[in-house]
């Protein structure tokens, strides 16, 4: 039996956009699908043809201007709304709250996007000047910070040659010659090393991050971008994704993708007309694919979260899989890129994607390292949100696999919090697991709700930032709204079943045992509804003899 997320009847007459895209159509004026995706709902015979009204989803921001018709003649009047609703968890959470209580619904925000801005343990303010790497710390401290990076981050973001990095690190403190761009690599690695070794911000981390930022943003590009420049910018985007605001990260990741295109790192083969750049020939092909893949992963999902455009290329849009190395799981992460790219709302055939098949494909993948598993969970959560938004169904067996993976994700989040590994999915995944469990609304999903909330509370208490407190408050608000809705529903059921205060109706007493014919009819009902097969009919029919006023056994 299918796992029902929503109830919607198929209309006998489907509108033109739904028929063309082979979607379910409820026959409304306009239909639900056209209203949510901004299509021009029309019918072949001209019945009900009219322009869709303004989407009722209240975006905080300027009004979205109407865009011209696409190749299919369908006006996309809400391009931004469509991109937000396609993949962004922010829009999903906002609509969840609006359906229950518009007055108390959470604002449109990327709750739990990362742990947020941490405070300096010393209580000092910011810095005004960028120091050189040798002035910030010692070579011994640099070695220890780099070791933290290669132990915790490199296994899933493996785009740096470890042996070469440590050779150049030692040479930096022994030689007077300075490679300014490589200092951005040293500073980027060390700043992330600080992040993964200290729960509070330190002045050293602040100086390292500022030094790397200053080098990258003041560098004047006079030719093909070098490998050091691309590596420095990739480290910068990784650090921003873990600590900074979404828009700042999106701008930096888009800039990185343009630098990759300028360097030709997205091209696997070249010809005599467009020869390989010096950066491409000097970089190991496997490192080049890894760097390109990690950069694309960050840019793609940041753009999805914000509902903004991602940077894509006309040729070789996806990198070739990197080589497999012992202890390295980068290929697991990059293996999700083709499926992630298929969810891009800008693709012309996006609507034809079979989400249930895609979901099954992702669930069948094997991910071993916690950050890689969390990326798998994030992709599954995105697909589940889209399935719910489009009023589709998933099988019960697939729903069970979903819950198994989400439970693994919660365990990974707790391990990350305890081991000082503040990956961005450490917060993002448990927050959106909470939302999806509420929407699934089954016994099995709600049974996991307590674990999801406990996990989010653990992360929030471990990283006590404004961002974490906001995410925890938003999750509690959603659960409380659903709880209040259930209490209101229980009150309605209790009132309907409460017979004590009503007058005795004319006819047979309600306590009278039913006839054989009535038992036969109820038996057939139980047979048709598997969910009732464990109900004791005698207990149900004589429920008024029990002390409880409600068959549900609940109370406000």
C-alpha cells in the first residue's frame, strides 16, 4: 500500500500544462500544480482559461516581475518563487507554518544553514589589518592545524595534494621568497583547522581567515588563474559555507566557478583552437577534477538553498569521477552531483523527473563517512520536500528506507557535535529531518521526532550562537503548532464521540448489541481497511461502557 502524504483526486479533464507534463491535475481553476509552479492554466476547449493570480506564498522581498513566455508558451510569472519552492528548505518550512497557523508561522529564513558566527573566546573585537602568515603563527602550530584539516576535512573534500602541501609549508618558514597566493592556501587550511579544533573563535583563526581573504580579494588577475588561486578560493568558499551568511557564500562560490571556467578546469579535452592553459597542464588531472567537483557541489547547493542561479557551463558541466584512494571518500560526495544537477529547476526537462525513482537511487547508494552520509541525507530531504509539494506518493517500503537513512543522519550529527566537526549539515540535516517527519505524519515518522529534536538541542547547546538558538526556536515552534493542531482535532473527535451529555435517541439503545447483519458489514469494513485489523469490534461498539469519554484515549 502506498504511503500517502496528501489526498487529491485526479480530474477527468486535465489542463494543458498538466497533460503535457504528465502531472496529476485536480481540475481547479487554476489547478494546484499550475498555481504552485506559475504556469498558465488552460484547457484545449478554452474552458477556464485565465492568467494565474499572484502566488499566495508571501515572499519577504520585492515583488517578482513577470518574465516572458518560454518555448512552450507557458508564462513563468514567478521564476524566483518556483526556484525557491523547488529545492529550498526555507520556502518549505514557511509554507508548513502557514498551513497550520498563518499568524505564528516561522519567517522565510534558512534556519540551521550552519552553526553561525562564533564569538571570540577572549571577547576581543575584529581586526583592522591583515598580517602575513609567518606573523600570525609558528610553523609548529601550522603543522598541527594542517593535520586537523587533513584528518577531518580532506577525506571528503580531497582536492589538495597532502605531501606537496607539507613540503611547501616547511619551505615557507625556511625561505625568504614568498608566494603570496600560496599563503592564501596555507591560511585557508589553517583557518579550517582552527574551526575543527576549537568550538569558540580564536584570534588566530580570525587573523588566518582575514589574511587569506585579503590575499584573494586584492589579487589582480592578469592572465589564466593559477592553481594556487583556485585552491585558495575553494578553501575560502568552504570556510564561508561553514561559518558565514548564505548570500556571501553564494557570491564567493559563483566567483570561484567563473575562475574555474577561465582556467579551463571544467574541460576534460582540448583542441588546437583552444589549447590547455598552463594551470591545467601543471595540475594533476585527478586533483583538477576533485577541485572542480567540490566547487560545483558548494555552488549548486548554495544556489538551491537561496533560489538563485547556479554557475553552469556549456561543455563538461559535470566532472569525471575522481580516482579511489584509501581513506578518501570524495568520490562518494561527488557521485551525488549528477542527481543534484537533475533537480535544477532551470532545466527544460526537470518536470519529467521521476522523483520516486530518483529517491530510490539515492537511498541505494552506500556512504560511509559521516559528512558524505549527511550530504546523502540532504539530497533525500530535498527530494522528499519536492514529492510533498507536488502531492505525490511514495511506497511504504521506500518510506521505511527513508527513515533508516534519516536515523543514520541524526547519529552522524551527534558524532560531529561531540568530535568538534562543525560541518554545515550537522545543523541543517536534523532541522529539516524534524520538518519532514512532521509532514510524513505516520506512527514511524513521529516516533523519530523526539530523537531529531534531542539531536538539534545537542548541537545548539554545543555551539551556542544566535543562529543555533534561532534554529532551535523555529523547530520548537513547528512542533508546538502541530501539537496544537492535534489537540484541536482530538477535541473535535471527543465531542463527536461524547454521548453522555446528549439525550437518548429514539430507537434501539446504543448499548444494544449489533445484529449479525451489522457485524457482517463491519467485518467487511475491517477487511477493506488494513489499518483497522487490530481493533477489537466488541470494545469499539461498547466504548460508551468504558470510563473514557473518547475512543482515542487522549485528552487535551
